[in-house]
C-alpha cells in the first residue's frame, strides 16, 4: 500500500467516524490547519472539519463512505473517487477529491467535487 492509499484510508475513516471517535480520526487524517472545500462547504482546521463531517453524518444517518475506483497520486497530490452508500447498498452520492499531502502524510488541503447528488 502506498502513502497515497494510506492517506485516503484515513480520510474515509474520518468521514465514517462516529461522534465519539471523530476528533481523533480528523487529527489522524488532516493537518491542524487543513482546508476542505467543495461546492457546499469551505472549512479550515480540525474543529471546522469535524463540524462539517458531523453535519453530513446527521444528514445521511447510517450511510458510509467507500472508495470508488483507484487512488492515483504524484508528488504531494492524491486524487480519488468516493461514494456515499446507503444502508440498502445504493450509492446516491458520489464525488471526486484532490488532496495535497503534508510531509507527515496527513492531508493539508482537499478540493472536492460532487459528481452525483440526489435531488432535494
């Protein structure tokens, strides 16, 4: 497994973490001042990241994030697809992220793109 795969696994673990483990999972995946931007949110730092993740977890209870496709990277950049999977196995939400890794392998920034979003 590569450093890119490790970073993505920690990232998805943070997005799948329950309330009691969220703070620790965010700290393992992201640098202290990490930035996360997608079409719906623009946050920085562990506290804001945890709040954004918690909000998604509340909006989609029982759903889990899983990788979609291969992880690809070069230099300090990693790109990967993901799906948000419902308890019935469907994946109504999917996206693609590009992250910059810090020297310690944690994520310093994420630019997220939503490819599939259910109608509201």
